[in-house]
C-alpha cells in the first residue's frame, strides 16, 4: 500500500546501506528525514541550505559535470515551488512538470554515468548501478505520492540536495579521477601493462648480441592516435 507521507522506505534504506557500508551517507540522511517533520525540513531548506553550484562539486569529467549542473538546476526549480511566490492554481501543473523532468533527467544521468563506467572498466560499477537502481525506484515512488496528494516536496528536495552533495564528494569524485587517468593513457596510446609484458617476454628470450642491438636501435614511437600497431617492442 502506497503511503501519502514522504517517509523513505525501509527497502530503500537497507538497499542503500548495503552499497555504502563505509560512509553511511544514506543512513544518516534517511534517518534524519524519517524523524523530522515537513515543517522542520522546510525550515532547514530555507535557512541552512544554499542551492548554488560550488566548484567543489566538479569531478573533472565534462559529460558528468555538465549533467550535474542541469540536475542541480532542476532541484532548485523544485525547491522554489515549495515556497510562497507561485499561485496555488499554477502550483499543481508546475509541480507535475518539474517532477517529471526530475525523474527523466535522473534516469538519463545515471545511464550516462554507467556507460562511462562500462567503457573505462570502472571497478565499482556494480555498486554504482545498484545505487542508481534504488534511487530511481524510490524517486518514482516519492513522485507518485506527491502527485497523488499535491503534497509538500520539502523532504524530497532535502534528500536530493544532501544525496547529491555527498554522492558527488565520495562516489563521483572517485569515478572522475579514474576516468581522467584512463583518458590520459588513451591520449598517448600507451598500454603500460601490455608494454611491460612485451618487454618482459623479449628479455626472457635467448638473445644474441645482434638481437639486442637491433632492439635498442628501434625508434620508440608513441601511438598518439590510438592505433594498435604503434609499439617499437616486439610481440
């Protein structure tokens, strides 16, 4: 049975706790939401949280940073609807529009991140995918509950802001560093592991003086364009 309050479900809480055993980011946010009133959360949004983009949110990957900025703008639009300034007759239509935009963009952003993880072989991809899956399902549930009652979005906005900041600081910073290092390697076309294997294999062969001289006289080329046949080392 769907609840018309905006408490975050036990399923969401336990699922996120499993993929975040070290930092317990989600546990603290959801515990605070479930123990606080809508009024208290609204007051914190007004007085304690500044919804402006900070340089510290950048992870150094263009695709991720540009989408994060759009996502943050959608959260700000949702926050503005919560507070006075919009006529009640316009509020419901505007709220539905922004909630739909929020869910669609969250799904798009998660897909973008996951494609980057797959492309570069990110080792934490399974935890990230699980986190995205749980967040998307719970966002969908929350949004349906809010639409069904034309209720407050304060807790949803509070969660999104807190989760976004902590997710960016921990998970996405690590992902950004990983992708940047991978891209540096791609620029020069150097596969260090493969190069090491080739050199080791070469040195383990029975060699004559002529073999060694020929090897040392080869030009060491950098495969800047990413072609596979740019190494001076023999197979």
